[in-house]
C-alpha cells in the first residue's frame, strides 16, 4: 500500500509518538507508525507484554487519570503526536484535555465520542441526517420495553445504550428472549451503560466495516474490512469484541462504496459540522448490506479491533502523516491510499470461556513462526514475576498474515496458530470463509 501524502519535509517533527491503550489495536498502530523513518520512539500507556517486542516501542507506567503527572511526563518526553486507542478515555474527554494543553491529538473530543458512547444519541443523529439505519425505540424502563417487544411483529435487537466492550448487543430469536435481554440490561448487567435501552428493528445482510480518518471537515477512507463478531463457527454463539477479520472486502465494489460515501460517510461529517463537533480522529461505520441498500448498525469513535490489526500491515511508512494531518485539521483532500495486490487476514486466539467468565495467568508457548508478511499482535497478555509471557485477557493474541490472495494469507495464519499454545486456547477455524475459495470447496 502506498500513501501519497505531503512530503516529510513539509510536516512537523514526528520523533516521539504516544499511543494510549493496552490491546492488539494499539500494538498494531504502534507497529505501523514505527515504520516511518522520522519516528524515533513510540510510547504506549499502558501497552501490554507484546508492546516492547515492536521496534522503537516502549511502555510507560502512569495513570492517565492523574492529569498533572500525565502532562508533565508528556512534556518531558517531548511528545509530538498522541493517538488515543480505546473508547473510554475518549468518552471521558481525554482528547479535549490534551488539546487544551497544546498537544496534537488523533481522537475525537467527548462530543464526537458520543457517536459511540450513546447508541440512542447516535440513532437520533442518523435520523436528523437522514442516514439509513434500522428503525428504533429508545426506552427508559423495563415496562416500556415489554410493551414494545410484545407488540412487535418480530423479535427486536436489544442494545445497552452506553459502552459495554462490544458485549451490549443481543440478537434474540424470540420475544421472550428479547424481554430477558432487556431485563438483564435494566437490572445492571452493564451498570449505568444500561440505564437506557435501545430496541431496534432486526435487519438482515452481511456486515462490513468502513473507516474514515477525519480532520473535522475532510476525510480519507482506509481499506474496508469484514469482522466476525460471533464466538463460534458458522456465525453462531454470543457476540464478542471480534474473533477475526479480513481486508479489503470484495463485497464492497467501487460503485457500492461510492454509494456508501454519498449516503452515509459524507452526511455523517456534514451533520457533525452542523452540530459544531470538530471531529479529529477515525470514524468507524459498522454497516449492514441489506436488500434495500447499506444501513448503519453502529458508529465507533475508534479503530475497530480486530479490524485495525488486519488493516495496519497494509499501511506504508507515511500512515503516521495522515494521523498528524487529521489531528491538526490539515487534510488537503488530495491524499490518496493506493492499495497494492496484497490482502490481509486476522484470527483471534481467545481464552476459554470468553466472552463470559474466563481464567488468566496461563503460560503462552510460541514455537516456530512464519514471519514472512505475518505479525502477532498481543491483545491480552502480561509477564509473570519471572518474566514469562502469560494470558491476561479474553482475547489473547491476534495472528495476522498478508499475501496475494486470502487462501494463502489465512493458510499462513492458521499454520502459525498451530505454533501457539496456552491452556484453554480457542479460535474459530472459519475466519474469512466468505473469501477463502479453498475453505468453501472443502465445506
């Protein structure tokens, strides 16, 4: 992938980069950013056990809630650009605070992050902008939810309004299941994130992910991706944060992507401007391709995980320039991302029991890895007292590979997975089934 951008001579110093977050998304961002020859050091707060295995990367132990100490540390390190990965610090207004301290920040303010941290607000936003999405009801009580659920002709999708780590969406098969899902949310399953429940008309079709880097007014699209949310093969089981992904998705032809831009991407940015929201970061569009056209399932105010791990290896060394230009409101509109003939596939290795109760602290053994166009991004790992790599999360590792076609890319990914072992390791064997010709022939 080649990014045609302003030459490095015309850009500000980009020696020291800070990434906030501790998952595979942040490690993949660090991996992509460190490739730039101008970058001297990439710091991660807090990062994970795999962060320092990435070239030029170093972890910092500091509490980002201690704002005075954080600013003092960032000034001492002469940080040139801050990239905020997770949704919670964005929802808490960390980007606003750091911008007021004169740091360049890639990540929206609290007002823009509301696209993700309030599903009901996002749905009203789409309604105001005439952006295609499923019909919905915002409910404040179980009694209100019950009335709507049982008067509906079909079971409805049930969503906690606030942040729930990708686990606050239920797609029941019956009205009774709908009611039980709403009941569990109102009873505190997700804390205050469940004070409001959104009920949605169930729509059908394949899901795709589209990412726009935005500088407040202009944008540039990254390669598209397709995520696998369900825990089990054949897209069965509970929703997770994501069990794997691939990029780009052939489902979105150039013409269809143009339609998405006109009907969804550009109206979103126009509506943000109408609401005086200066959005400088990535907008994630979770879309469903229905028979009547593309519809927005959800917005995120951050890079998707594992889509980010899938897309980052396709970036060349100029990727960091795009992040900086967005942080400064300086996209010119003529930036272009030219994809080469490589594709990328990612498989998540998770802990037994995820996304519900799972145990951590198990040693991770990694054998002989094919590192040719392959990466392992730690998602939930730490080091034991004796320095041994151990599991420390529901999603443990992202195994990502690139090649000329998806069959070879996923063949390498699953070959590498055979070299990785920890107690209770679990992964889907059918990630990318939509684009793996060899897989479809066997099944």
